[in-house]
């Protein structure tokens, strides 16, 4: 083996293999009477990301949004939407710490616009005004999770 080949650094690889809706649920528990309401709902959103290895250098990343729209006066639920947007990503030749950040920041940033589109589409198809999700700073969320984990580790 030549000296050049021995010192050759493998280039990092990142590919999107597949993007897909993994799960989608819509509930309109008070239909049809809820459509006669004129009050604008309060929409609460919970966001969750997760990832798992599914092969050598192949990962599934999922971003889940759960939206609950309620009428504040009656505390009556207008609709519930849960959407899981997922992707399969090929990541190779990166240190473990960098792979963690790619799966927690880069992949969710790729998936989020698709999740936004699904949520908007399903809210309209359910008979409501379009729900537009605000942009999410996945880097800040990742840093916050790391800080919380570090704080928890120092307490024990």
C-alpha cells in the first residue's frame, strides 16, 4: 500500500435515501357542530425528534408534531393533529459526536418543511383554516438537550 493511500482521509458522506410520512392522525371530536363556532382556537404544539440506526451508517430520523386546537372559552377541542415525518439517511465517515449532531440538527432541518406541509394540508382538508408551523431552531433544541443531560449527570 502506498504512503498516500495510507494517509488518505475518507470523505464524509451524507445522503437522503427516503423521505416519508410515517404516521398521520386527525381527530375532530366535536364535528359537525364545531364548524359553527366563530372563535379562533388556541393551538398548542408539541414537537419531538428521535433517531435510530437501522443499518451500517443508515439512520431513520423522525420529527413528530402534535397539535391541539382548543376554544379557550369552552375549553372544547376543535381538532387534534399528530404527524410524523421521517427520513432514512446514509451517514458515513464522521466522528460519533458529529453523527449525533447531524441526526439531531441537520436531518430534522431537512424533514421539517415536509412536516409543515403535511400539517397545513391536513388542517385544511379537515375543514379548518391552514395551520402554519413556525420555523424551529433544531440546533438550539439540541444544545438545550445536551445542557440538560450534562446538568443531570453532574447531579448524580
